[in-house]
C-alpha cells in the first residue's frame, strides 16, 4: 500500500469532508460524530501511518518526518477521490494537518475545524524523547498515561474508551514514533494569519495536552476564527462530550454563505439557506420529527415550512455567533416566558441533543422562575419531567449513536395521548390554539422557533 488507509461514508454526491485523527488513535475516534456528519457530507476518515490500516513506512523512520509529508498524503487521498476542494476537520495532529493545508493550499480547503490542537505542541525535545521511548518499548508504554489526558477514568472504562486504548496498543511503534517526529518539527504560529478558510477552533477545558490557551492562540491569529471551549472534556473532546462537538461541527459545516447585502439577491441564496437550515434542523430536532413535519406539509402550510427552514434554521441556528448549547438555553427561556409548553417539550429534547444535561436544563428552568415567573417555571418543570419520562420509556432507540440516554439525537414518532398523530381542530384541550393546520401535529406545532 502506497497511500493512507481510509473509509468513506455518506452520499456519494454530498459535499466532501475529510476527518483527521490524533496520534495514537485510528479513524474510529470519529465514530461518535460519523452518523450525523455523513447525513450531509461525503465523509473520508483516514488513519495515520502505522495506525489502524495505514502502513508505517509512509513516513520516514529516521527522525526526519515532517508535517508537509503527512499533508501530502492527505492531499493524495483527496486527489484520488477527484476532490478539488473539501471541508476538513482534525483532532490534535489531525488538526495540525488541517492548519497546514489551509495555510499552504488555501484553494483546497473550503472550511476548517481544528479540535484540541495547537500551532506548536511544546518543546521538540519532549517529542524526540517520546519517539525514542516508543521505538524501544512500543506503544504499550503510552497506554497508562492516556487516561487523564485523552479522557477521564469513567470514559476510559466505557466500551468506546477501551476500544481506543486497544487501538493505541495495536499501533505500530515505528509509525507512532514518526508521528512524534512530525510533532517535534511542527510550528505553524507564523503561518496562522494566512489561513483564509472559515475556521472553527474547539478546546476541551480539561485537556492537559493542548490546553484552551493553545486553542485561543489559533483563534486569535486566524482571521475570523470562532472558538468553542467545552466543559468536562479532555484531549479527545469528541469522545468525552460527543453531542457538543457534533453540534458545533454541524453548525460550522452547514453555515450557509451569507449573501452580500450590498448586492441584489441571487437565485441560489434561498436554496443555500434552505439546505443549511434543513441540515441543522435535522441535527437538532431529529430525523423522525422533521420527516413527520415534511410529510404533513400541505399547500396551505408549504410557504410557512419553507420560511421557518430558511429563516429560523438557515439564518439564525446556523450562525457562528453563539454555540447551540447557548441557543438552546435562550430558546427554552423564551418558550417558558410565553407559555409555549408544546414547543418547550420539543426544545427540551433539542437541548439534550445540543449537549445540555438534565441538570443544566433544570438550572435554566430555575433561572426562568426568577425572571419569567414561578407559575411559568412550574409548568415548565412539569413539561420537562414528562419529556424525560418519555425518553426513559423509549429506551435505547431514542438515544444518540453514543447510547447516552441523556442526549437523544433521534426521537421516534410518538402516538401517545399527549402527542396524537392526527387530531381534529381544537381536539387537545391543553393546547386549544394548535390545530392540524400546523405542520406536525405529533408535537402540536412545528414552527421550530
């Protein structure tokens, strides 16, 4: 084999997205994000030399391996697919490859996401020493120290955590050491201002390998870059806090280009907004909810459906000014203030998908009790509790790909008494203002505000 091992997922005609791993992991490190990303992109995940299915010999073993050699291997993958331009997201060393490509091949990278990475990974001597250690003792010498760096002990004990540590044990010592040589030689600090691709930088607040200060250095130097720090996440933030990372990536990747207000609207502008809005809408509300809403569209409601998808989801929810966790907090508060319990139930589920925990949702409801009124918060607590009970009753089928019951991604269609599939006008005494004229009677409303 003369090229990196890779895996392809998603529709063949979808926009291309390349995902780079961190040293010591295989392409499996992206599994928590893959189902969501592959709905809207043609996703190519690749293995570092000596990792997963890639041969170690793709990088020199004499200590001379560099970032440009690794980046060239990734460009070869893109060329083999016929991709002249692609979006790129990378973790740690994989993120360093993305920064190099965006700075030195700006015509190739359309959007860039850099996760738990750095413009310079510390002193070269420390990486040369690690390379020497692994060449002599193998990657088993690194396993014990990864717990507390990659993720917490609790995450290390999960099936996914154990699988990632097993990948590290299986990594070829020469390939791992060559990647250490790359990191020793790597320094992108002077080149950061030349990155022109829209860039998202993500940091784990508990990451000792690339602390948030490293992410801030990148975000401060790359023009227009966005920065997201994720609480409770170590170096593999996408594994430890998968929902928050997935949500941030989707928001960044599906952010539709904004038309220049100084020019007349172009025919494709609304198409771009609708496509971006539908992608984010599905990511936040789940395919089942959106499919029900689309199936119940009538000639009377069609323009409203299009308006909501383009404006609420394609303009507001896709913006980079706030992360989706924050947008969920704001949305919950607004719905509580106005007594919109039906949509509150829908957005309690959405908040879980966007990375809020049940406890954090409770804090939002308590805050709302002060500023929106105790009766409104009392009703909101009852609504949220009902949603949590429904999720618990739905079991694994309602959970995200990570099988975390507190963060459902896809809620199956519901036909219980609280959410009838078909109701006549005014049939629900609890919500007399919601009628079948609305888009999704399963949740009484699909205005999706």
